[in-house]
C-alpha cells in the first residue's frame, strides 16, 4: 500500500524556487537546474500545466533516479505548473501552482513523513 502525501494531511511539502535569474515572460522557455534536496530518492518527476488535468512524461525517464543532492537540467515553458514526485515505493507528493521560471535553480525539498 502506498501513502498519498498531501498538505491537507498535515504533511509539509515545499518546492522552493531560488530567485537567481531575471524574470521571463510567460511564453518563454528556460533551462532550469532541478536539485533534489529531499532525504529520499526521487524515481519520477511529472509536470502538468495548471490548466491541464494530465501529467506530461516523466522528466527522469524509466532508468534514472535522483538521489539526494543530484541535479538535473530541464527545459520548461515558463508559467505555472503542478508537480508530482514519485518515491521508490510508489508514494507520491504533489504540489500545485509552482512558478518554475522565476529562477535558474529549482530546489526540491520535502518532508513527506515515513
């Protein structure tokens, strides 16, 4: 059985964007470095534009895993996104309305319990 992590359940989840670069228009694309600052391996990362109800393809691919401290460069369309992280046991952590292009580095941090 997997655990669904939600803020409503009192789980603290934070995707912190460090404002390093200049702001971009909503229609631009930008390269952003994603950094796993969690204490667990991330096996899948999905984005969904806030106006959509479906997830895009896994940013990591079927064979990649982001261990704590790992970095991944991604190219995203600027705007607001929903983000879903998947851990080794299949449990998920979702965060809504994240503006990814506000920074050059996207620090992913989560305290999703055990």
